[in-house]
C-alpha cells in the first residue's frame, strides 16, 4: 500500500479544521445557551403564543431558533460525513436542505482525517482485489500483494492496518527461521503445452491463492543462477526447467519441500534443487549448506513429490487489460528498449489506441464512399492521403498499441451483464470503477447489490463483481444499451488498468497539477470517451481546451468558450433530466438503461473543464454536481491550487506522469495524450475528413507500376482473389504462412511499414526482438536481390521496411491501369483507354486474399483496402461500360458491369448503370427480370430510392410485372 508522507501543511490544515469544528459544534451552542438561552420554551401553550403581540423579543426568539436549527443541521452533516469517512461503506447520506453546509462539513472532516491512519474519503472503498475472507486458506504474508483499488486506505481501520503491518514484519522476520525448520518449497517451471506457457502469475495463483503475489516469488529468485546458467531478471521471462523458491505458505501437490529426500523426484532434479537452494540469500548470510536449513537432510513429516501443473489456456494479449500474453512472447521494455521513435503515450494506452484506430478507419471509409459517389464537389479518389512526419509515427503507434480484442470483450461483458440483469428484472448497480487485471474484469460497486448473474462472480467482498477472461469470451453481441458508457482509462498500477466511471461520481472530480500535465490528461480522457467502443450516444462538453479535438467525433464532442456558458447549459440540462426521470418513474439513469425503456438510452453528459473556475463558479458547479450521478452527468474539473470547493474525489498529476489521489489510495502511471501527439492525432482525422481534401478528378496512387512490356516484375503476387506468388520458391516448413503474410502486409503498404507495426500485426500478443529480427532475415533471404545486388527488402532513412519496385502485386497493377486509363494515356486515346480498362477488369478474381486461413491476417480489420478494392473495381466497371455505351455496345457494357458486380455486389452505381444498359437493348422482359433480380438482392430493405426512381422512369409497369412473374 502506498501512503503519502504528510506535510507540515497537512497538519496545519488538520489543526485549523479541528479548531473550526470545535467552534462550530461546541462554541456556537455554548454561546447561544449563555446569551439567548435554550431554543425550547418552558411551557407548551400554542394558543397563548398566537395571542401575544409580535415584539422585538418575539423576533429575537424566532431568530435564535433558526440559528439553533442551522447548528443542528450542520452537526448532522458532520456526523453523516464522519460516519461515511470512518466506515468507508456507502455514499454519505444527503442531509435535507444542507447544500453548502454539507460541503463545508465534508471539507473540514477530510482535512481533519487527512493526517490520521484512517484517512478516508466520502465514497465507498474500492477494496483491494485479490483478498478473501478465508484467512485460514490464505495466511497473511509479507506483501499480501493487493490488486489496487480506489480508497484502499479506507478498507480497514487504523488498528487493522497496524496489525497487518505488524504481521507483515513478523512474517518477514520469521522467514529465515521457517527455512531453517525445513518449510522452504521449490517449484520447477513446466514446459509449454499447446498455447499455454507457465508464468509466475499462474504459479502464484495456484500455490499462493493470489496471482498478484508473483512479486514475492520474483524477489526470492531474482538474479540467482538457474540450472542452465541463466538468471531471472524480468518477472515475465521464465524458462522451462528453471527452479523457483516459493514463500513458506505455498501449497499444492506439484511443489518440492526442501530439505527432503524427495523420493518421487529424479536424482538429477533433486540435485538441481539442492544446488539452487544454496544460492539464496540465506546461503550468502549463513554460508554453505545452512542457507536452507541443511539442504540435504530430511525434515520428516510427509513425502514431497512433483506433479505436472494443471495446464489451462493462458489469457492472451500483450496489453495487460482483458488479456495477458504468454510470458515468453511479450516484448518487455528490457527486450525491446527501443520504440523506434514511436510515441510511448499511445503504445501504452491500448483501449485509447483501439478507439482512435477504429474511428479513424470509419472516417476514411466514409470519405471513400462520399468520394466515390461524388458527394463533395466531384472529388473522386481511391487513396486516402498518406500521413507523414509525426502523423505517420502516431498512426504506427496506434497500430502497435491498439487492443481491439480487449475493447470487444469489455463491451460484450458489460452489455451481457446488463442483459442478464434485465432478464432477472434487476436494476443495474452503480459502478464507480473497473479494473482490468491480467485477464479478469473487476467492477467496484457503490454498495452491495446481491449475487451477480452468471458467469459473473463475487470478488473479495460484496462490493466487487468479477468476470474471468474465459467466461467473458462466452458472451456474444446483444441488443442492449451500453450500461456504463462513462468508463474511461486513467492509468495503470502494476499490471492493472483503472477505468473510472465519471458518470457515477457523487460530485466533482478535481485534477490538480501543472497546466501542461493537466492538458495531457484531459486530452486523453476526451479522446477515449469520444471514440471508445463500449458506449452508445453521449455528449462530451469541453471547456477551456480541446477545440481541435472535436474533429475526432463531431457528433459527441462539443466545445464551449467559457464557464458562464457551461453553467447556463448545465443548469438547464439538470432541470430537464430531473423532470424526465420523474416523468419516466426512474430513480436514476441506470434504471432507464434496462427493461422496456432502454430504447431511450439515457445518454450521459460528461463535462471536462480545464479552466479553473472562480470560487463562486465552483460552488455553483458543486451544487449542480450534488445530484449529477443520478442524472448521468459527470464533471472533471482542473485546478492549479489543488483546492476545489465541492470536490468529491481529488487527483493530482505530477510532472513525472504519476496520477496521485492520496485519499483514494491511488498512485497510477497516468494515461496521457501530450500536446505533440494530440496535434498528430487531430491531423490524421482532419486529413481523412472528406471535406478536407482537394477537389478534382482523382488522386494518384502511392505506387505506380510500369505497365509496359519492359516493366515486367521479378516477383509478382496475386492478392485479388486467391493468394499466389510468381517468381519465388515456396518456403519450406511452418514459417511459409508467416512469410506470406508479412509480404502481403508490405505489398499493401508501399510507403513502408514500421518494424513494430509488422511484428504487432503478425504476433498480436507480442514478440521478442530476436524472433522479429529472425523473421526479417528469412524474409530478406526469401525475396533475394535484384540483378544489381540490391536487396528487395530494404530499410529507409526512417527505419521503415520497404519493397523494391521489382516486387509488385496485382492490386498495384490494377490501380496503375485504372489511373493510366482515366488520367494518363487513356485520356487522349479511346483505344488505349478501352484496352487498359479491359486488362484491369481481367485481373479481378474475387475478394482480397480470398483463401486466407482462419485466424491470420487479423490486421486487415484495421485497413480500408477492403473498402477500396470494391470501389476501385466498381469504378473500373463503370468506366468500361461507359466506353462501350459510347458505341452502343450494350451487351459488352452489361458484361463489364456484371464482372464488376461479382466483387462489388452492393454498389448501387453498378445497379443503375446495368438497368440503363439493359434498357438500351429494348427488351422489357429482360429489364423486368433484372428488376426482379435486384429486388431479391436488396433483401428486406428493398430497392434504394434512386434505383427505384430510375426503374419508374425506364419501366413504369415494373412493379406489376415483377409481381406477376412471382
């Protein structure tokens, strides 16, 4: 547990708070009793009171009673806040009509308790994950390695904390004695089985009851020589055959207890363990065989033996969120110390990167379709602009860092939970935060909400619901509202990622620190909220920053100029939401997200205020935020001083990128989006905006092929349709598929591919440097060299991998033929244009990489080539049909359009031109058959409006004819 050292200022604040509370709670009633007397009359005669004249004495008595009443209300506020702070259970009750009085009481109580061992906050404890009530099964040991939780310092009272510290110290001191008594245990790392690889986490989970205790195992074995001569230097890098000394309380049948004869262990392994036992700290301090308590002597009491550990699928991805990679597959910082200049902020933010990458792909597809249908000034072009400079580095960082699978599992898990609760007619519980920790998802509830629906399980107490990764994978997409759209990543603690539910905070969340550091946090929060995949509709209001960020999601993000406009807007919305909830009969927006009313969605409104408000504005915001969590409104407010009236949760961002919240028990590595990266991200989105590009007939492809006879390539890959390679021998062995996939990625990115992008595409769960470099060496050898000796796989000045011009694909040729026909030689020569378009259409043999094996080429989901290819084929077919129709060759035009429809069957432009070409044949029956076929293809949606209008013009009786034809 991290505890911040108390400063002199903290003690001064606590003293002043004590004095203020003493004056208000004791001094005020004593003064009133001495000067004005008690507020209660000596006799109870209401009728006599009404007959008396209203004098100055009567007025003073009434005023005295009001003062007594205000004192009683403030005293009640102090008691309520003190109870919540000391117990750490439940949201502090709202004293009726208190308002500013309760806010004042909250601040005074917080300042007073800040220096105490029970430093509490005003919201429920996010208890520490990984603990259980069964202390007999899990004894308290030196580091009860707890999963981080908000308000960790509130979990126990000061006495409990002191007892835990004392027990930890006694356990630590008793460890050498335990070794001397023969309690030391060892574990031998097992070889991999299938995709499962042994890891320290799973060893700790099996034998210590808590995966987070892997650090104890690591510390016991760090830098000790293993049987193969190597040493343990990284917790994620362990090898089969290594020996791990285990803490004294380890349990399980696959452990070896030493000293022991270990009759079921082979002599070789027994000798290895015995030798290893002499290398521990005890051996260094006590010398020789005394290190482990006479390592070769029997200890009596049972027979030790080694069994194979239980093998189960290892959680998977390299982002430590909903998945955890196999330890020998992860490119750790020690393995991959160089990031090749990529922005680390995005490499370490998998959920943010996945959201940005998905939104960017959607924006680029939208631009392609608008361009193809001439939606913006006649601009036509199949190629989005290629990023350069910082924008290219950021794009590569997004490709490397994104964890779309983690986002998908998180979204399905939350929606599945909502659907299960709705099926049981249960409301959604209030969730303050979520922890993604080594394959598991933990939800921290505001208060106990009963037993969670299967497959969710209770965590270490009633306020935690937990879902294991294996159970999360069983969820499928469900049609229900996103239950917790306000979850947003704040940072990581060890291997756990914290998502705070801004929508549920009982008040304002304040963020202090330097302005540039606060701006990086605000930008990260805004970008993730705007693009995340686990929410539906929402409104995010930015004040004091981020006007450029609205380009990320114009439908979600809006920018206001000042605090005055914000207060006016939020006062109106708060009134409107209160009325809407009352009219709908809901207690909160969570009630409205399940059951029959979920179609209303009750979208959240999250306010990010970077400009520090004045004290008056801060009090107004505090009053608005007092009921905000019930209404689905959240406030994150920046402050330079750290003191913000009405702040329920206070956080601080340091210059080193640490996010601190002492009263919440948090110390995170903050998730940031610094200014340079923010500008580059915005540039990617603005360049992809269909209204941003230049008008004109089209754009030039990034790579043009010499389509003359002299330009015959040395290596030719057919990607449009089944994957074939001409000019290279097929590699032998299991690496053939990996080499083919790497070549396909490079062919689709002629501008160059960053080495880390290539490795993350081929190994989404992570890979070590040596494996990546070995693949690149094999790829270079396979591709060979040009006649002049130049390698066909090269590295440019920026460190990106590029292919020589002698290596081309049919997609490169298709683009070049279309470009030459419409913007090159084909413009001035009709014959050349017809030949080039015909040659281009012949190249189309089906969808891209039609025979790719299942489970591979997943990086194509980040690409837009699946949208580019159908549009390119459709444009080629339309151009060739137009070429034939100029000479009234309708049959040839129909043949070209049908060829294009095989690859782009849903392109409405092809349908319309096919109708016009068929109409030119003057054959009503054939036109009716075509209309019936198009109607069948359109399915339940029916024909598009423009196609239907065209049919009405070409064949007014088509509806009756189609109906008669059945």
